[in-house]
């Protein structure tokens, strides 16, 4: 197994991050510095990062968490804010979030220690849809609904893929909409509605693929079933 894949499968980091660590001479195979593409025997060789032994034999954990607002979806926060890991302190294994949700966004996020599973969910070729429910200022027009479904140019930098609109309803001075996207660029949903001049007031991720937020309370989590895990992997 290649060293990058080993570290990913162990849930330590992504393959790309593993390559960065190798170039920084922070990884050793047994007692020798690792090189990108090195092949290891998982039954004989020992892998160290910063002289700490990394094992890929840990029990695999797959969690579906309802992240509240006010938490960051990273392992640590330099500003000292609470992270999603503060909501799963009873889990002994080292886990990490798959993708991210903004500090001010609530909703579903998956946490795991399975690097290959993470790659499956986050790789652009797999196109896992995430559905968001947004409350936005102003009114949603047919023109803007069409723009969402056709793709929107954000900050003159990139064009979004087509979004699926599942629900939209205008109220007195705001509207509620549910849209599905298959990308995961930083603050993408908020930026999309900023371009429409309908800033987001509240935002919640209510679906990841076939997984829904139904029956999951804010700040709580559940373990994914074997059937759900296999369905996501496939």
C-alpha cells in the first residue's frame, strides 16, 4: 500500500496532506524518511508522523451529527471557538469532520476516522448532493430561480454548477428556499444568494445524499448503520 493511502485509510489525513508532510520530512517508515509513492507492508512496516506511531487498525467510526450554530467544523480553532469535536467527547477514537459547515450554519455533517470513506464523499467525481434550507432577505423571483438552476458566477471568479430547487416560498419580507448542490466551495450557498442580492439570514443543511436531518436533535448525533455506510461508499 502506498504511504499516502495508508495515512488516509488510517484516518490521519488526506492523501494530499500526506504528500505535504512527506515533503516536510515529517513522516518515517520504520526509521527512514518517507518519499512520495513509497510502498509499505501493512503487516510489517511501522509508520511515524512527527515520531508518533500511526495505526490503521482503529475501529472505524461513522457519525451523523446535527451541528448547531456557533461551532466550527475543524479539529482545532486558532480563535479558541468550540469545534464539532466538543459535541462528541464520548467517542474515544480520533475522528474528524468530512467537509465543513460555516460557523453560522447549522445542520448535518459526517464525522469519521475512515480516510477512504472521506475521499469517496468529498471527491468531485462522486457528486454527493447536499440540500440546504435557507431563509433569505427580500423576495425570490422567477428570474433568480432560473439563475440558481443554471449556475451563478460568484465574485467574478467561478461559475457554480446547476442547483436543484426543491422548495421556494415568499413571505412578507423574506423567503424560504431549499436547494441542492454537489459542490462544496467555501461559503458557497451564502455567496450564491449574495450575488442575487438576497443575503442569507439563516442556513441549515438538511440532507447529505439520502441522509436527512429528520429525528436528529440539534447538537446530537447518531451512528450510521452498516447499510447506510455501504450505500454511501457505493
